[in-house]
């Protein structure tokens, strides 16, 4: 019974989160085009900074995680 409940929960989470993974990149592209239309090329710099921030944040999170694991 418990394994069945876990599988059902994972399928529910997949169905709930899957549209976000599909629509997310499309929304970023559409909003960047919209901003370039109204703001100009400076919007591309802002979008580039936003996209380059994510790998940096992942690197910081991984280093903090590894430091917390070493403490235990």
C-alpha cells in the first residue's frame, strides 16, 4: 500500500510540475522579446545577466552544501 501511495504521489507531482518545465523557457523567450520591443537592446543585457546568474547560484549552493556535509 505504501509503495502504491508513493508512486501515485510522484505521478501527481509530475503532472503538476511538467507544464512549468515546458512553459518556462517559452515564457522567458516571449518576455525577452516583449522587453526588447519596448525597452530596446538593454533588455538583452538584463536577460543575459539573469541567465548567467543561475549557474553562479548553483555553484554557490553546491559549495555551501559540501561545506555543510563536511561538518557532519
